[in-house]
C-alpha cells in the first residue's frame, strides 16, 4: 500500500525558517520600540548633577590622601574660572594637572572625556581667593588655610553643595 502525497498532505508541513519579510518587520518593530525608549535611557539633569558631585567628592578625597602620602608637595583641587570643571595638581605646579595611572592628565571638564555624561554641570568654589580658586590639603589632610570650603555644583535649577571641613579635611555633601 503506497501513500500518496497530495496537496492536502503538503499543506500540513511545518515551516522551519522565517521569511525575509517577517525578519524585516520584526527588526522595524524593535527599532521603533528602541527609539521610543531611548530618551529615558539618557542621564537626566539631576542624575548628571549627582554623578558630578560624587566624582568631585572622590577626587577631593584622593587629593587629600595624596597630600598625606607626600607631605613635601601638598595636593590641591583647582577649579576652572569658567566653572566648566577642575583638576588635581601639586602645590609646586598648580596650573598643571597631575598624571593619572593611565598617563592622562587628572583633569575633569564636564561634558568632555570621561565626564562627557555630565554635560551642563557648573562648579564654583566660594571664598577661596587665597589659594587661587583651589582646595588644598596639608600633611595631616586638613584644609589649608584653616577655613571651611564650600563648593557649589549646579545644572539647570538643581544645585548640590559640597563642603570641606578645614580642621579635619573631611568632605561631605549638604
């Protein structure tokens, strides 16, 4: 007894692949969804401000530890006069950023390089004309001269305040 393969039997075959048209429709749908979601993936103003503040706090603490480790040439964090960023430098060369471990300059410009996601952030140091717009630490990690430093970071209408206690060199966010 032979089985005949007729039109009814061939219609029951299972497809094992996608057609090119189905694949293109799926990719187009995924692209539309991605375009709708992308704006929410970007950093909002508040997130950029928090990231910049945490970055600054970390760099202030790093400068403090460098001053304790090498007391003959204290370390400072200098602020760009236009508020675009800051750099970590030694007292012997305050205009020259120290070198990072990767060989680059220890300089932060908001919206550029490693800080490109922090665009629009502005930083300002209040009341430090004696150090030329910088926060410097002594061999014990204290702020030099003996006055607390107030650093304001802002983007849009959001503002965060970082303070450096003169007597201890402790850094905190208000």
